[in-house]
């Protein structure tokens, strides 16, 4: 939603805590910049995934804008977003904008405009505000990666935290393939094969790998 030039920090002075960053910059960022940004749409790549009991994603800008219309106006789900966003099953507990955002078929500025229109024409509440809050998280991770670069991917992270990680290939594979004996982990890993996983699902499987299994090194080896 924002460009680095729009915010009151540069890449080296970026705050390390999202809540501080959000408090310090939200008002100035919104009033100064968002409406003047222009974005070129690149040709989106087409994907079309049918998920049983889940979301049917169609590629392209028309489908993306259609989903925004459906979520905000037709089904009027945005007014309860904050209460439902931690769900895991079905198309409507969250907005499902991420595949279109990442393929640049959907501009976060367009979502911002729809949020403001919804506030004018229907209502403003914490859920509607929550939409912008999450989109700013997305920007924040980009800004933080400008600040720390590859250190984000180092084993100890930018703070160089020391930890004794477990080196167990079989344990790692049980997580990767979804056979940990925890149905919740299995279900989320299975969902990932569709190309999408809920925000809560991502948090659960990642904390399980890192905090419960104590494995990080093997994941890094396999990724890089
Ligand atoms: C461990 C972990 C790994 C993740 N990896 C990815 C990834 O590889 N690619 C990816 O696109 N998203 C990732 N996310 C963010 C988020 O989980 C997905 O974008 C989310 O599942 C999108 O579903 P949605 O569009 O219905 O979200 P909604 O709840 O409807 O949120 C709307 C938009 O806000 C942004 N957003 C929401 N939650 C987050 C978040 N935690 N961090 C940053 N932005 C957010 C996304 O752009 C999202 O589309 C990750 C989150 C976690 C916790």
C-alpha cells in the first residue's frame, strides 16, 4: 500500500516493532500518500485452483475485483472481518486477497479506496479498520527486509539469537508431509498443497516446527 518514500522512516531507521511503526506512521501515511500513488498492473499469471470446501481462485484482475466486490458489498462480510479472520475453513472467514496481491492483479490501494468508500456508504468499525491494519503488516515486512536484508534468513535472525536446534530429518519429514499425529497440522499442510493456507494455519504449522519440534536448520537447508 505504501512506498518507502511515503513513510516517516528510511530503511535503516525503520522501527523493529510493528505496533510502534503503525502508531508512528499510520495517519501521515494515509493522508499524504495513498491516494496519489499510481500502480501499473502487470499481466497476472493465471491460476485456477479448485479446493474442496474452500475457495475457488481464478487468476486475473477481473476475478480479483470481483472478489473485493463480493466480500465488501455483496456478502457484506467486511463488517465482521475482525471476528472471523482467524477461521480456517471455507471461502468467507477472510478476504482471500493474497494470491491476487502477490501476482499484482490487485492493488492494495484499490482495497484502501474500497475501505474508505465502505466507511462512507455503510459503516466504520474495528473490522473495517482491521483490513488496513493487515495490509500495512504486508508493507511492514517489506520495509523490515530492506532494513535487515539477508540477515532475516540467517539462523539467529537479525538479533543473532543463539539456539540449539534439533537435527532430525525424519521428524522434519513428518511435518513436511503432514504425518505428525496432530490432525490440525496435517490438515493445514494438506491445504498448502492447494497453494493457499490461512493466516492462523501458517502460524500454527510454523510455531509447531520451530517451538515444539525445535527444527529450523533442516528447513533452511531445504529452502536454500
Ligand atoms: C508464518 C507465516 C507465513 C506467511 N507466509 C506468507 C507467504 O508466503 N505469502 C503471503 O502472501 N502471505 C503469507 N503470510 C500472510 C498471510 O498468512 C497470508 O497472506 C494469508 O493466509 C492470506 O489470506 P487472506 O488474503 O484471506 O488474508 P486476510 O486475513 O483477508 O488479510 C488480507 C491481506 O492482508 C495481508 N496479511 C494478512 N495477514 C498477514 C500477515 N500475517 N503478514 C503479512 N500480511 C498479512 C495479506 O496481504 C492478506 O491478503 C504468512 C503469514 C504467516 C503467519
